[in-house]
């Protein structure tokens, strides 16, 4: 065993809130996510997996790190997905010529 600094203790198993019986342990899995039309594979991604029901929870920090990596617009305000396309808007009145 190698000594670990106090700040880097191995994560302790946490009780599973899905089945209430198992505990979730940290595993490193291959995480799949979609980036637009492309399937992105992330090896060695940390996930908490229940040893009874198999529920997977991903580490929040890792998810946000991954999201930041994959999203070139990270940090910019997100446009709402429900914004109507321009063609559905009433046509803008042509600018009246100023004389
Ligand atoms: Zn469980």
C-alpha cells in the first residue's frame, strides 16, 4: 500500500438510494455520450455502480469536466432550445427610406 495524503483519500462506498440494499463503489468504465451526431467514447470514466442493482451514478465533477471538454461553447450563455426559428417570425417591416 502506498501512503496517500489526507486530501486524496480513496472515495468511500456510498449507500445506494435505488435499491436501499446495496452500496455503490467507484468503478472506471467506458462512458458513451453523444456529441451532436457523433458517439463519443470516454475510457476510464469514473462511475459509482451499485453492487446489488447495478445502478450507475456518474461523478458530478467528472460529468461537468467532460461537458466542458465536449462543448466548445462552454461558459457562454446557453440559447433556449425552444426559441422559434426565424422563418416562423413575422417578417420585419422593410426600413422606410429616410429623406
Ligand atoms: Zn442498488
